C-alpha cells in the first residue's frame, strides 16, 4: 500500500476518493518503564522503554489503517497523519489516518 503525507502522488492520477481510513491503538506503559522513566528524569536521557512502546503502537496503527484501506479496495492512502493523546495516566492512544484512494 502506497502511503503519502501529500494530497498527490507524483506520476499517478487519482481515479476515485474512497474516504477516511484510520487505524487506532491504545497502548499502556509497562511498570518497569515507569521506574526507568523516574530515574531518567533525574539523570536525563532517552527513555528507551517509552520509545519502543510508541514505535510498536505506531506500527500497529499503520497495520490497522492499511487493513481498513484494503477493505475499501484502495490502492493508496494520501494525506496521511498521526495523532496521539493520553487516555489514562498510564495509557496513550496512537491514531493513524488518511484518505483512501483508487489510482488510474
């Protein structure tokens, strides 16, 4: 599946817009990550556990986005974006969304 942040695909023509597609995941933090995060707040540096968690959540959200686009018969997703929010003190939402299109 071709995914782009722009509203065009160079060299391709959009035949049909199929509508909004999205993939969402709510991921909770591991208690061990919170302990390491507390220590990192004192000494500074990357909190690898959180970085890994967010990367995994993004990958899952994109997989779900692509699955929804494929179900609509899309060839590509344009205007791709991420969104995120905290839904609980120990859980974050990652939302991947865009517009599913058919190409000529």
